[in-house]
């Protein structure tokens, strides 16, 4: 699971994400790995939750959130 640290010990944790396709690829060292593919042209699901510093979900948390879709290399996906 992935997390992003935010102010005061609260973290965003990815609770669910769905991909459009799973492809197998071969690394340079010969090992196989899954590549998860999500198209920005099709709807996809991404659910996040806010957790405290002890990693306990904060269920009554009301925070403004803004999401930016990024490629793995950190470049923003154009909308």
C-alpha cells in the first residue's frame, strides 16, 4: 500500500485502485514482473483514506483534497 505524508502526522493511504490491464514484462536482468496499466482516457477507481500517525483510519475527517494524476516518472498527465 502507498502513503503520502501530510501535515500533523496524517497520511493519505491508497485503499483501492483498479487497473485496466496487467501486462507481463521482462526486466533487463531477465526477471518477469507485472506492469499495471491505467488509461487516462477511460474511467478508473482510486479510493484513499486519511490515517493518523499510528496508521489508524480517521473516519470523521473532513479535509479538502486535490489530486494530480502523474506518470511513474513524476510528469503530470495532461487533461
